[in-house]
C-alpha cells in the first residue's frame, strides 16, 4: 500500500530576508514541529539534469556549529553514495575527504 508523506519548512525572515527562525515538521512524525538553526536541501531535477540547492541558516547558527554541520553532511554523503550507487571505492574516498576536512576545521581529532 502506498502512502504520502509531507515535509514542511517554515522560515521567519527579518526585514533583510535573513532567516530568524526555521521550523520543520513531517506528516509521519510523532511531533508537531521542531526548531532548526540550518537546513541544506538538494533536489535533483531529472528533466533538466541539474540540482537545486536550498541553504539557509539563522543568525543563531554559530560558526563552530556550521563547521560541524558541514563535516556531518560530507560524512553522510559518503554513506548515501554507497547506499544509492553501490560504489564502495568512491564512498571511501568521500569519507576520507570528510575526515580530512573535519580534522582541518578542528571538529574531529
């Protein structure tokens, strides 16, 4: 049986269109809404063969948090690549790159 799920983002902007608050919810979750300091979304357009990126962060997002967030995104990209494409060699290269970046920006040892 198929089912539909919806993910919503609500972004409050200041007078200069800078995000002040980000809240998200999902129709199949057990909570109403959660606050976030940043979101990074990539959408693949199969017709145009290109990606659309939505990158937002609030004024509350500290640089150290963004560094760790970026490291985590790179690290999870390796896992996603392996799972979706099945290429362990490239996945390991991405994972090693993430580790190098994580060390360079002092978020991992």
